C-alpha cells in the first residue's frame, strides 16, 4: 500500500494526501475575499438578468470560465453555467460561482437565478 504524498513549505509545514498531490505551497494559501467574490457574482448575474429567455436558451448546456483580477489584485475564477432547471423547455437556471486559488477552490461562493419562459424570475417578488 502506497503512503500518501507529503510536501512541506519553506516554514516546514507538511501537507499530506491531496494537498501534497496538488503541490499545495505557501503561495496558494491566501483566502479569497468573500466580499469581492460576492460583488463579482452580483455583477455577472446583473448582466445575465438583462438577457431574454430566448437568449438564455442559446446558452443552456454551456459553461463559461473566466479568470479576472479583483480590486485586491488577486485572481478570481468565475464559472457561469446555464441549464434547464427541471425539464427541457421549462425554466432556466443560471449559476455563477467564484473561487480563488488554494482551498477556496473547494468552497466557491455561488449565486443564481431562475427564469421562466415568460421572462419572469421564479421565486422573486415582482415589486
């Protein structure tokens, strides 16, 4: 039976298993700003909410990944997915997830909305 991989950082901290396999080193240990990630999600969702149902239908099944620099100078990965909510031809769910390097990649911040065929947003007040 193979022993888990180990690696250590310049300050002699050791990492085992997946962290070592991923080359988890000190430069990747920063935690993303959840405030900045939330703002990135809000901006992306705001733009997508301007789309018509027909425009979103064309995006169903696609996943878009972008890397953007936040105002803190850090790089954030933004993943946007558009899919049918429950059945083909019905409501469309739009999901935006943001993460940074290191452990935040395992716990992205997520925002979403659901649009019905009539262009209204499911579960939201129209006021």
